[in-house]
């Protein structure tokens, strides 16, 4: 199945000059989602994670069913103030300013092998910050998996060179 046919391109969203890659048509198509899970499952087979970490918010949409299908736990990484209890956070740079991601401080006890999952790799800032957060929380970062990669934005350069990163669909 050509998953690219399930991605809608929307020009000038959310602002002029941006070509937005919309995964909603893929989410509505059970055959496409089964194919996404199959392909992400192949990545799981290669890196053998104990847990899936999903990045807010679309990383939850693909990470949770992947974890369920693979009989793995799922851990959300969220924006500040969204997780109860003690958290560990990491700040990261945006084009203008900074943002922060958090994980519950006990989420990665026992040093599990972690696969970070998200819908999109663009500049790599959010994924890189999540990788650092996984390591700070005690997890072993074994890979990144994305549905879409926007190659022209160079996101892979922001990720650790020694950690595998895979994308199911690439746009140049």
C-alpha cells in the first residue's frame, strides 16, 4: 500500500508558505492504519523496545496502538502541566523562544529500552528533546520511528547519530 496516497497536503496551513501534511485521511482508513502498524512493527522487531514513548499529541495516536499491538507499555511525553505527580522536564529551542516537554519521573524505572514514536519529523527539535528526556528519566533510547519525515528540514541531524531513526513516508 502506498501510504503517501493517504496523506493530504494542505498549502498555507497553519500560515502562509507552509505545506501541511495531514494524517487525518490515513487515520480514517483502517487498511492504511493496519499498514502503518505493520511497518512500525517491523521497526519494533529491529530495535526490540520494552516501551513506546509517544510525543504529544499525534505521537499518542500512532504510539498507543503500536504499543497495544506489540504488547508493550506506552508512556506519554507532554507539554508542561499536563501530567500528574512528579515529572522530569527538558527545555528545547524553537524558532523564536523555547518550549518544554515532560515525562512522569517514575515512568522509565528499571531502565527500559525505549522507542520514541511521533507522526512527523521536521526540524527534529521535539524528537531530540524527547530523546534527551528519555535518557534523563533512566530509559535506554533504542530508536525513533515517524510516520512522515520532511527531509528538507534536516531533522535527522538533530537526532543522536548512534540511534536508529526510521520514517515510513519521506517528502523532500
